[in-house]
C-alpha cells in the first residue's frame, strides 16, 4: 500500500467521509514530519497499540568485503528503529 492508497482507505471510512483529500494529506504529512523531528532530537514516539519510533546508534564494527575478503571498518552510524507493540504483534 502506498501513501495515496492509504489516504483513500482512511477517507473511505464513514467517520472521515466529510474530509477532503487535501485535509487528510496535510494531517498525514504533519504527523510523519512530527515523528521524524521528535526522533531526530533523540526522543521516542510511542503510539499505544501500534509501536515505538526511536533512533539508535550502531557501533563501529569490522566487516569484510565479500568480493575480496578484505577486512574493512564499518563506521558508527545513527539509524531509525521501529518496535511494534505487543498489541500490534498479537493482531498479526
């Protein structure tokens, strides 16, 4: 499901039948931007019944080049993490 399909699915619900597509798009965009901004600051966003968004730091490690077998240093980096809630896992 892509973004447009998600919006159409949301708007197909009778609770949102009076919303227009532009309003729904603005709400979705602002929600996602807020989650990204909060996680970038180092805070977690926890949505009860869905999951938690956070950022983690992967420490530096030694890897290897698969074509040559040569050892290489993989730098430390910050990556996003999503951890599904137990309710979400149980739903699936």
